[in-house]
């Protein structure tokens, strides 16, 4: 293919062309579906690196967490801290059911794990990559690696002129921008130059650093269900919590980091949390039932009798933090220490200073403003024949396959709209 096409005569008689920017999940899904839905369309993926589908390859520990077994749109949209209303319309066109079916029709059967995450039954992301590559070959999708888009302009005939690294360029009738999330707003300049505005990017999905706190000595200890609140905000979530050598991790923390991504960035990742280790109680209800707990175990040593089924190391730590000696009998527990223990069990306060990326897995909160994109087509409301898909949009989900689901959904919708739009251009 000629990779420097400016100055050529009008391409009215040429095949209509779609250039997809980015060879990730959203770009591939958009490209292969557009090529399949309209064989008269020439589809080209341009990818700045030498690798395709790299996040698909590494996600889910190399197994690719394709989606999440959440089949009702009303429930699905609640898993996205940003983009709920936009996605309500988008999922109406292509949701989890469609995703499972799409892969199954191409020989990739998915299974659901206990926590709802869905993977290929082969337990390797290579199956997903092979499937997408087969589709790309089958429908003649061309791929240009090591080709970074630097800028996009429109010529007099209304076609896009895409400047690529290496002083090359491409001409296209349609563009689908699927370049993923960028960590810095300066990286969006080439998209902003088209007339789009962005929500400032900040990271989502991170764990909390609690440096120097004795809790970190319990690294490796986890509880099945804890609830965590951010002091001075409405942010609260619950779920499994893992104590690490730097602070706290696990689904309860990751979900909170996603819902609070922007607010926590504004606080420069310095804030306090309240952890309830036994969320079936609050401070008030625990105080009310305390005499029963105490009477039931009155003759036993408090260190030997942990009535809340907490991990033993955590129980001993909580006693220690409440100034209670393990040898004391339940009946002899002084009122002051008892109050301290009740507080520590239901609302223990920790100072968070900083964050850590979770297993290198992260997603960007922020991106192209959703008010500038039509969720029914993924077409820009600012520039005609320009489409968006995936994490470049100001949409992000909690962990568990929701970010890939959004990539498949937006890629598919853009493909359908472009494939159906050709005759109108
Ligand atoms: C380690 C890791 C694990 C993850 N695990 C999960 C998970 O288990 N479940 C889940 O749902 N989500 C997970 N995510 C998030 C998920 O991978 C992303 O949300 C999803 O891949 C986004 O797809 P995308 O196609 O929009 O962007 P990307 O996958 O980021 O692809 C964008 C592509 O565009 C290319 N590109 C960028 N700029 C340009 C340019 N100017 N010109 C040309 N090419 C360009 C990039 O090189 C990249 O290949 C994980 C993320 C990471 C980092």
C-alpha cells in the first residue's frame, strides 16, 4: 500500500476506507466487524507499537477477562463509575449477551468463574487473540504496525489526511479513534486539534498505601467482607479486603478507588478511611449486642475466643490496638477498652498516603467528553465521519471484565454505524 497519499488525485472512484487508530480490543473489534458488515469497505488498523492486542494478552493473568456475567443492562451500567447514562444506550445495541454469543459463534466458548468474571474455557488469552486475528484475515483488514498517528486534518474534498510517524500519511473517509486511555492530557493534543475536548485524565483502579502503620505487618491476611468508607465523602464500598505490605488492596479497595478516582486525585491521594471489619454490624448495633457476646464467652480468655470469625492474626492485632491483653477473660474486659475494641471492629481509622497500581492493571478515568459523542453510533458530534471506541472515551468500569465489555460494545457500535453510513457519504 502507498503510505504517502497526499497530493493524489481525487479518490472518488477508490474503495471507501476506514482507518482505525489503535490495535487494542476496541480497535480490533471495530475493524473486524466493520469489514465483515460491509465488504465494500477497506479497513486499516494503524498501531503505534510493534504489538497488537497487548492488554488482551496480559489481562486476567494471561487468560483475558473477556467480560462479566452481568446480563441485565440495568445492573451492568452500575459497574461504571463514569459513563452510566451513555452506556445505557450503548448496551441496548451490544451487551454482555451479544459478546458471549459473538465469541461463541466464532468457536470461543466462555466460562464464568465464582466472582462473575468470564474467560475462554481454554484459560489463555491466546484464544481470544487468535479469534480476532482470524477475523481480521478473513475480512481483509490491513494492519500497519509501528505507525503512530501524529495529527489529522481534512482536505478540500472532506477526506481525512492522517499524518503518521516516519513522515507517512494515509487518506481515509472514516476514522475510528481507539487509542486507549492516555495518562496525560498533553497526549490528547492531536485529538483536541480536531475540535474535541477532554475530561482531565486521572488513574482508576489502585490500592491504598498506609505507610508505617502496624496493620501492614499482617500482610497476606484477608477478610471475605469488609466495608470501607472515605472520611469526608459519600464514598463507601464493601467486599473482600487484603492487607498488603504497603497498605490495603482487594475488591473493596479497588472498587472504592474507581468510584473515587477523581475525588481522590483532587486530594492528592491523602485521605482517611474507616474500615468496618464486621459489616453485618455497625458501631451502634454491635454495642447493643455486646453483652450477649460477652456473656456467652465470659469465662474464656479473649485472645483464645474470637467470636466474629475474623482471621486470628487480625483479631489479636485489634485487641492489641485496643489496649487489651490476650490473657484477660471476657468477663473482666474493662469498659474503656471494650469501647475501643467496638470502635476498632466497626470503624477503624487509617490514614492513606499515596496509591499503588494493582498488578499493573489500571484504567484511565477521563477522556473524550461524552456530550460530544453519540452513544447510538459512537460518531463525533463535532466532526462528521469521526468515531470513537474504548478507553479513549470518558467511560471506565470497576475490575472484573467491564472495561473490555465497553471496548467490545463501543467498537461494535462504531463498526455498525460506519458500515451503514457508507452510502450516505
Ligand atoms: C495490565 C492490565 C490488565 C487489565 N485487565 C483487565 C481485565 O482483566 N478486565 C478488564 O475489563 N479490563 C482490564 N484492563 C483494562 C482493559 O485492558 C482496557 O480497558 C482495554 O484494553 C481498553 O481497550 P482499548 O482498545 O480502548 O485500548 P488499548 O487496549 O489501550 O489499545 C489502544 C491501542 O492504541 C495504540 N495507540 C495509542 N495511541 C496511538 C496513536 N497515536 N497511533 C496509533 N496507535 C496508538 C496503543 O499502542 C494500543 O495498542 C486491564 C488493563 C491493564 C493495563
